[in-house]
C-alpha cells in the first residue's frame, strides 16, 4: 500500500504567522521527527494477551490514528511507544530522518489535562521541559509553546480560570514545549463538547503541519481519525485488521464526501461482527 506523507511548509518556520502575529523566536526550532518500526510486538498482563504480534512502520513526520473497539489494545500500544510500559515480545525501534537509530523523545497528551493547580499556565507548560532548565529559558520556551496553541495571553492565569478546551490546549503546549520527535495522543478530545472538539482538531492539525513531529492518535471517533491522520489503523483483539491510507491533502474540511466514504470503510471494519 502506498503511504501518503504530508509535506512540510516550504516557508521557514520562523516566518509562519498565526492571526497576523510573527512566531516567537523560541518557537521557530523545528522538531527532529522519528520513524517507528514495530516487529511482532506483544503485550501480556498475566494470562491476558492484549497485543498479539503488531507489525507496523510509521514514517517520520506522519500522522497515524488508531481506532477500534474498547479493549482492543489501543491505549496499551501508545503506552509502549512512550515508554510508560514495556512490551513482553517483539521489538520497537525508532530512527531519525537520516535513517539512523534515534531516541524517540516522546511525549503524551491524555484525555485529562492533568495540570498542576498550584502553578500558573506558563509554569504548567514549563514542567514539560523537565528539571535543570534555566528559569528564564524555561519561561521563554513556555511562552513560545503557548503562542503555538493561541494561549499566550493566558500565561499568568491559573488552571481553574480556564475552560475545558483551554486546559487541554495548555496540556498540548506542555507536551510540545520540548519539541518532541514523537507525540502520542490518547483520546485527548474525548471530554470536550462538539464545537470545542472541532476547534481542537483544527489546532492539532495546524501545529503538526508546522512543527513536523510524528503523531500517533488513539480515538473512538472515526470522523476525527480521518480528519487528522495520514493513515488510520484498526485494531481488533490485539491485531491490525485494517491499515487505511487517507490521501486527502491538509487542511481538511468536516463534511467532505470522500472522507465520509472512508469513515464508512473504517466503521465496517470495526463493527464487522454486528
């Protein structure tokens, strides 16, 4: 199957503007996207085998969505990719854009923002840099990441002062502040209302196109999957049952007839026994 890989903007990142504003210098650093290579990956929890021999290649800079019924192994696979859990069989390898082995430098965004209530927005984002970063440098990078998600003006506010969508944008900024090569998203929009969810989809798609990281999204929303991803993987009882390319160029419009047809194919694969 031929894979559709997004093309990064020809414009220099430092020249990209959003809402008429020039990107801050600290945000102009592009990511070093990694490719993922899984061979025979398995995961057991005692006698329960959740993943059953996953073979998967994801190109550097590609956006892949994973869908399937509850309990099929989607979130387990994400946890393996970011090192929150260890596989019990097979191999997971990461390579840089030059093809050489590389560290994933992976970050994850969960459904719940998990912000620290005793830190303001800017300090919550700076947490994503880890320890040992100069205070002024951390703030500069945090403000740049907030600019990416259109929350620069909320830097001094507290999480309790933000809407649900704004808190999730802060969580996204925290994941992006270190410029990861791999960003995984575990149902990050599941708790948002429909309109906020669409707005966040647009935001995630824009940031991905501009920064160029590799993205892996788990979602129960097939429409969301085809709106964001280059490919959609269907998991069924721990195995890949469908690997569907989404060839439409970005940005995409909701309600597109061709995307709706692809949604139908995915739903048929997920609900095949109903």
